[in-house]
C-alpha cells in the first residue's frame, strides 16, 4: 500500500491517502502521521495531548520532508516538518 521505492514525499502521500480513504479526516490524518513535537509541551491542552499519545501507539512520528504542501480540492495545507528545524522555501 505504501510505495517503498519512492521518495519520502511519495510515501507520506501514500500514507495520508490511505488514512483518508479509510474514512479519517484529512487534518486528523496529517496530525497522526506528522504530529508536532508534543511530548515536552507542558501547556498543551490535555485532550490534544491524549490524541497525540493515542496516535503515537499506532504510528511512529514521520520525520520526512522538511516542508509539506497538500491540496484536497477544498483546502490548501502547508506545514513544516515536526521539529520545524530545517528550512523550507
């Protein structure tokens, strides 16, 4: 289901598409695959922390492409990698 011979970008695209086709909301799918660095954020809302903790039991956080741009036909979504450390143009 996931392209193992392609780039990081193609693999993350495959994974998000798989989750969305399985019925997951696109925003939730993105945050399951590419969560922020949430573990040491003491100010995070407890419900959001619970979501990330639950999601982390099912999928390892993606440290792939530095910048991600997604369009769904309705939304344009742009974000940096989960650590936000690498430059993206």
